[in-house]
C-alpha cells in the first residue's frame, strides 16, 4: 500500500492494522470508500486521522471543522501522550467488546471511543489555560455523543465506554487506567462540596450500566460496581458492590474485572 511506510509495522502497529482493515473494508463494501478514504487512508498517521475525525464530529456553525482540526493537530504535536492513550483505548475496546472485530471500528463508528478522544483534546486545552475552548469541546461532545466529561477530570488510558449513552464525569473525578464502564454511568458530586467532590476510580475497575458513584470517595483497584448501583461509600480493592445504596456483596471474582467484563453476581452460599 503506497500510503503506508515500509517500516510502519515496527513503528506503529495499531495504525498499520487500521490501514489494512480500511483497505479490506473498501473491498468488501465499495460504497464506504469515500468515508474510509477520508477518515483513514488520506492520513499519514493515527494522529492526523484522529484530528480529522474529532473535528468532523464536533464542528458546527459556531466552530468550523478547519479551526477544530488545526487545534487538534497542534494538540497531538505538542502532547504525544494523547495519541498513545488513544492507541491503548483502541486495543482495550477490541479486547473487551465482543461487538468490536477490527481496530477500525472504534475510530470510525464507536462514539464511546470518539467521545473519550474529544475529552482528551478538551483536557489538553484546559491544562494549557484555553478553558473556553475546552468548555466548547465538552459542550459539543455532550451534544453529539451524549457523553459529558468535564475537561478538568483526569482519565487514564485503556478506557472502554460501551454504548456511551448518558455518561457524566464531574470536574474533580479521577479515572485510572484500564477502566471499563457501560451506558448511563455517573461519576458525580453530592451537591454539598465546592472543591474536591467527585469519585476517584482505581485501575482495572468495571462499572456496570446505570451505576452512580457520588462524592469524593475512592473505588479501589480491580473492583466491580454492579449495574444500577448507587455508590456513596468507599469501595475496597478487588470487591464487588451492588444495591441502593451499594454494599459489598463479595469478591471481584477475578484479577481484572474491567477486562473480563463479567457482570454476573455470584450467588451467596
């Protein structure tokens, strides 16, 4: 493929695989050619493809695609860790989501992935004191994807947000690496504090659909939060909590709940 450098396999296997899958997708469905070429094959790197995809999704009559693309290109140039995290996110989604069969899918089709990359751009802007632009990115991501992540929140890499409807992550929330969450999750405040008021989610945590984690509390690493739970108290590492309000109902059941994605509660004997 002329658009792929000969040494790209060693340098960037994720991007190399996406390009190969893009070629195969066009062969299988020629009507997708325009979209796949514009979104993948016209670009020399994942960074450029991400900048294009984010700008296309978030542009509006208030902010053009060209301006957003220039902002995103600069972000990926100044902060290479943004694209490193995006690669980890793609691999995480491929590994954990049974509906994901190609690396190409998150980039082109999965709004959870796209929303997290928009957050990463907004977070970079926020850290660089370009806060109005960061808030604009947050607003557009909420409108387009139904995912509302404050640009000041701190989120690790290897993140999977499945389905990604009605996700809310507050200003002082912290999310570790290799976290998985499903739709309608809230990491919110209690409404009483002004400062550090949002949850701190450890590495490897699985948060089930509809779960609400409220207040400046810690959810320990490799724990599980059952679907529909309301978590108001600290969660120790490697435990499962369930209910309203959530209580400890057992062990996490494995060493990496966010990767196994097992949401079934073991019956109490």
